[in-house]
C-alpha cells in the first residue's frame, strides 16, 4: 500500500489542505515544515486516518470534535481507494461524498498490520529513535533483547523482564533481611502470634484476681470506718470553737436593741418617706414651669396673621405648581412640532413630484404598501433569484453526472467479469470476529489469573486450603446477618453483665458509706421513730390498765410492778424527749436506715440479675457452638467469624467470576479449534497453527481483492452515480416548479398594488418602496397636526387658570407674562407655603395650650396627695414636724441592721448545733476551754491525715484490681483479633510466595524465548543490519557482530565492527555499544529497525514508512548516506521523511525530484 495523496479538510492546525505524492521508481518523499507547522500532528493524523480516532483527542483546538476530518487516496497496484475519516464511534469511514463505507475496504489495503504494530514499526520519530539508542546502553548491547525489540517494532522486552524482576524483588530478595512483602508478612505472623499468647487468660488467674478484689474491698471498708469516726469528732470540736465568738456576738446584739425606743415600723418606711418628699418637690417645680409656658403660647397665638382664604385654594394652586414643568415643555415642544410639520410637508411635496402625483388625495387613492407586505415582496424577489440559480446548478449537475456515468459503464464493460469464493469470504468474517473476541479473551485470561491469585490468598486467609473448591462451596456457613445478630447478642450480654457487676459494686460501696453515716449519727443520739414512741406508750398504757384492773378488783400488787410502771413511763417520756430535742438527726438516721434497707433489696435483685445473665451467657455459648462449628478443629468467636464471613463472601464472588470467565475462555478455545479445522479444510494446509492459517487466509483474500477491487469500486461508483442522477433530476424538476410558482406570486403582487407587470423586478420594487415611504410621511403629517392642536389647548387652559388665581391672591402684582409664567406661579407657591406654615403653627399652639392646662390640674392633685402622705408618715413615726422624719429613718435603719445581725448569729449557731439544739450547744461551749479544744483539733487533724492516706492507698489497690479484671475481660477480644490477623498475614506469606515463584518462572521463560529468537534470527538480522550500518556510517564501520561476554559466556552482545590496517592486513576491530558516540548509536539503532522492516517486507505486503526528524544527531555526510539508504528501501515500500530543517530538504533534492519534496502550507491546495 502507498499514499497517492492526503486530503485534510479539518484536523489539528490544518484546514482544507491536500498533498499529492507523485509515483516514481524510488517512492521516497520529503515533507518540510518549520517548528509548529504540524509535522507531529500529521503523523498522528495518519494513524487516526488508517485506524480511527481515539475516544478523546487534543486535536480539536481549532476545529470542533464533530467537524474533524482527514482523508487520503491509497493504492495497491491497480486497486485504489479514496476515503475520509471522521471523529465518532461508529460509521467513521466515509467515501469521497461523505457516505459511510465498510471498514473492510480499507483493511484490505492495510492487511495484517495492526494499529500498535504500525505505530511501533512504520512510524519512527526522534523520541523513539533516541529511546531505542538509549536501550543500546541500558541493555549493554545484549543481542537477544535488541533483536527481539527491533523485530517487535521497538517493544522493550528487556524493560519488561526488569519490571518482572523488580516486582519479584519487592516480594523477596537477597538473604531475606530486607523489608520485602514476604518478610514483612512473616514478621506480622510472629508478632500477632506473640500478641495471642500474651492476651490468653487462664481460669486460675481469673479466680485469683476476684479474691484480690474481695480482700481489697474489706481493707477499704475498715479504713473508711475509722476515718469517718475521726472526722465526726473533728466536726464537733470545730463547731464548738466557731460557736464561742458567736455566743458573745449574740449577747452584745440583744443589749444594743434594748436601747432603741422607736415604735414598730414597716420595712418600706424609709422608701415611702423619700418617695413622698420627692413627689412634693417635683410637683411644685413642674407647676411653676407649666404656668410660664401657658402664658407664652397664648401670646404667640394672638400674633399669627390670617391664612384661611389662600389655604382654601391650596388644591388648585398645588395642581398649577405640579404642572408648571409640563406647561414649559409644551411651550418648547409647540415650536419644535411646528418646525417638524413644515419639514414633513416639504418632504411630501418632493415625494409627490417624484411619483408624478398631483396632491395628497391622489396618493390616498393608491393602495397602501405596508411594512410587512414590502418585506414579503423583497423576500419574494430574493427567492426568485435563488430558485433560478438552483435550477441552473441542477441542470449543470445533471449533465455532468450523465457524462461521468457513461464513462464508468464503458470502463466496467472493458474489465469483464470475475468471481470471488464466497465461502472464503464468510470464513474470513468469522476469523476476523474471532480475532476481535480473542483480544477480549486475553482480558478474560488476565482477569481469571488475577482472581485465581486473589482466590488462593483468600483460601489461605479463610483456612480452607485443605478443602477442594467443591467441598468449600458445600460448607454450611451461617449467614452474615445471623452472625451479626450473635455478635450483637454477645456484646449486649457482656455489656449487661458489666453494668450489673458495676451496679452491684456501686451498691456495696454505697452500703458501706450509709452504715458509716449511721454509726456516726448513732454515737450522739439514739435512733428512735414515731413507731417506737407509739409502741412505748401502748406498752405503758397496757401495763397501767392491768395494774388499775388489779386495784379495782382489790387484788394485791406484786413487788416491783409499781417500779416497772414507773420505768415504762420514763422510757416513753425519754423517747418523746429524744424525738423533740433531736428530731432532725433522728429523721436523718431514719432516712439512712431506709436507704440501707433499700440498698440491701437492690443488691439482692442485682445478684439475681447477674446470675440470670450468666445463665443467658451459657445458653448463648451453646447456640453459638452449634452455628460456628462448620470447620472441623476450628472454633470462632462472633467478632472473628464476622470478619471471616466478609472474606467468605468475597471468596464466593471470586469463585463465581472465575467459573464464568472459564466458561467464556473454553467457548473461545472451542471456537478457535472449529475455525482451525475449517481453515485447514478450505486452504488444504494440514498441521499448521491457527495464526498461520488466519494469516494465509488474509493474504489470499487480499490478493483476490487486489484483482477485483477496481471492478467493485467502479460498480459502487456507478450505483452512486445512478442514485445521484435520480436525485439531480428530481432537484431540477422541483426547481422549475418553485420558479414558476414564485413568478406567479410576483405577478399577483404587482396587480394588487397597481404596478405595471411588464416592469423590471428592481424597478417595480423601487416604486413600491417609494409609495410605502410617501404613505408613511402622510401619516406622520396627520399625527403632527393633531399633536400641535392638543398642546395649544393645554397651554391656553393653564394660562387662564394661573391668571385667575394671581388676580385673586396677588391683586397688586404685575399681569401674567405668557412667555414667563413660572414667575407668577413661583409667587403663588411661596404665598401658599407661608400660609400653610402659619396654619400648622396655629393648630399646634391650640393643642399645646389644652395639654398644658390638663398637666397643671394633674400636678396640683399630685401635690395635695404628697402633702397628705407626709402627714401620715409623721403619725406612724410619732414625730410632730416633717423635720423629725430623717432622725426616725436613721433609728429605723440601725434597728433593722441589729435585728438582721441577730438572725444571722442565731442561724449560724443553729447550723453548728445541728440535732443537739442551740441551748445545748451554748451550754456545752460555755463548759469547754478554747485552748484545750484547739489542741484537740490539731491532734485530730494529724490522725485524719494518716487515716486518709491509708484509706486512699486501700482505694487505689481496689481500683487497680478492678481495672486489671476489666483489662483481662478485654484481652479475650484482642486475642481473637490477633488470631485473625495472624491467619491473614500467614495467607499473605503463602500467596506472595506462590506469586514470587511464578514471577521467577516467567523471567526464566522470557529470557529463554529471547535467546531462542536470537539463535533463530541472528543470521539474517546481523547480515542486513551490517549492510545498513555500513551504509549509514559511510563505511566507517564495516558492520555489526555477535560477541560473547567475558564475564558471562551465556550473554551474547552486539558489537560494532570496523576495519583497521595493521601490517598491511585488514583485521576487524570491535567496539561495544557503550563506546559508540551518541550519533553512531542512533545510526546503529536505525540500521536495526531498517533491517527488521526489510525482513518484514519480504513476507508481507508493503506499508508506508514514516520518519519524523530522525536526523537530529546525523552530520551532513551521514545525512546523505541516510537518503541513499532510504532511496534504496523506497523501491520496496513508500518512505515519507518529515524534517524541520531547510538544508535537509535541499539535501534531499540531490536524490529525488523536486515534485517529491513538499512543504507544509506552501504545497497545500485549498
């Protein structure tokens, strides 16, 4: 295949460009363009042209996505194809008339060259040349890798091996001391196993910890009881010390109150006195102030001048003021309109003369041409012209297509008939479809391998590696929802047990504290209740009734019965006294007793709850074992099985996906075997592989297409021409009909508007436009006359009203000036504004006078009430004059302060006395010495400090024991988690080890394949590379050779050979690739690629070779050698060289004609 031409309507920087490649015995072409001219875009566009646009492209910076187009004419011998490629998803291959065509027509030219192979083999750029030359250094010239890469179009096989080796090194490398994946996972296994052993819990340890908690609880209770006793005595002594100064203050306050003889007064007496005096003073001051204001307002009211007459005309005067601006505008507009009217009348006179009409009446008699009607007539004229052009074009197209059709039919008749085997074509379609599916199958295979690795890893993590896949699928695994419910139940049971145990501990602690309070209170007073008093009195009364009955019956009283009665009477009286004197403490102790009884009942209930929860826990564990024993020898806890089930669901999904992918792969292999049998039968080639048979079929069909391609193309063209001819005939007929209809409409329009239908269309259109303009001018004149009359009426009315009110309110002023009415209107407006101000002031003064009089009356009443209030306060305080009220207030405040101090002192003493009473506290305080009490306080403080430290130490021991028990409870869950993590890490070790082994096998396999390819292709590739390399270096090097590595005999390296003269004998001298210069390495890699292309062309159809700026490191002599080599290669296939250097294009003219040198932009045809 070769390119005959490139046609680029819209792509990248190109717009409507075309380039022709003239055929020659040496099919070598050079395209020159400076930087940014679009060489790289053109190379990319050629790939899109042959194989379609990608899903997204950056070449839409100038043209829209949907408008991107690039086309060409390609040929292969006598067969040729002209086509376009557009951006899209389907139907992107178009013929020259932009109709969709089958992709198979283009594929027949491309043959077996895939898009990737075309890019790698036939599209060589500066970047690929430099990267290939760098590979000579990176692979150190290893021969097998270089030959394999060159034949694969530059595919870096050595880098693929290095990637596999890098992945293997990440898994495991060296002596295993590095932090690779396998080493890290194995360390995690050891770490989690250690955590599992550390978190294991024994029954003996659990019992020992509970015993420690009980012992610590008893020790804490003992120390707490001793501490409470000392604190109670300390509180009593401190109360006595605080009471002594308070008792002295109480006696002093009683003595001070006795000296005040003021009668009893209410607490608000000082405030009432102050309020009454303030009210009296304010009322007196305000009365004087308002009397002065009233006189001033009455005087101002008399001074205001009359305003009633002009205020009555306020609406009319305000209207005149509001419309003065409009009146002035009317005066100005009237003059303007009169000028406009004269101008319009002059224009109308000129229009009537140009239309040869006598007057306006003659114009009015003619039909009026509206704006829409005139626009429609203009469109009609334009449509007539368009239809005439379309008719002429349709006639021309019809005649041209008829001539072209006749030529094509003559050419087809000259070619004759030929047949193509339909069965082979159908088989080719099946092979093509299967090849597409095989590409998808490669993805399926990769997916299956990935899922197999993941499945094996999950199998190891789940611990079911000893089971087959079928046995694993049959496991009776509980549902995830069931396990989650079990886990919720387990958490709930544990939480309930923890809360119940905590509640029991809190109740026991609370009981100890309540008992300590009861003991502390019982030391000072006996605990008795009203029931005890009732029982004592009942027993006393019953004993008295028995004794009195004996006296009534005159029976003898036994010795001691009278004393027993006396004891019962004293006992009941003592209980009554105790209830009376210590009611508060007894009530407190009674409450504590109730709390203690309630605490005991709650403890019993909580103990029952704990026992019930433990029974529930036992039942739960039995049910759980029934659900979690589906794997022999393994017991799960809910949290562990929950995590296990997540992996299990993933395992099931992966297993189902693997089964589905395996079925697809088996179907694909079966289809390939079926096609292979059909190909062997059809091609009669037994023993060949499917790939070879498919290639043979493609080559045979390509040869058949090359024979019949022209015939098929001509038939397609004839069919398209017949279709075009029918469409053109129909278009011509429709154009004739539209033209006739448009002319009829034109004639009718002229008749309607009384225009001579023989006049030319442009003349008639001018007449209609003149008539439309004249009618519009006539309408403007009528409207202007009406406006002048209306404005004149408004001016006369305004002037009349203004003069009327001037004579009424300004009789002494000058008469109205019609040219300046604003002067008179301004005087009237000022006069009205002044009158309105006076009216507002008059009304305000009237309201203010009424309001001031009302205030004066109210203040007189307030003054009388305040005087009466002061007299009442004098009576309450027992004073004769108002001046005595301040002294009474002072005595009252002193009396209130002393009473408040007395109450505070009594309250403080009552608070210190507590249940023993204030009198008892005073009596006890008076009996004690302050110094001895101070000594006892210090002694008690020291004892309390020591006991507090012992109690805190016991409490810390108890808390530490409880925390240890909680930590051991948590350790059970942590042990299960550590067990699962250990299993996961072990599965990672197993899976990654298997992956490491597979990677090592893959690396060994690739190296073996490279070595086998080297042995197979070393001869012809070395021979052709030597020839091309010698040509490119102008004989500086005689060629290339294979040489063993001195350190590793299994390694074969590519070396450059050159001849040196020693003792008149030519001996080859070899240079390693690292010793070559940058430019020579580029030339060596280019020679390798050209050798691979030359070998490829020996067995396949030619394909254009495109080289983009590959001479960056070539000097002038070797650049000429390059064109010499390309000229030789162009005998086998088309070669297109891109360059951005003018001197390179000039150099190319020494080897090819100027017609074969194209310039981007300059040689394009729009």
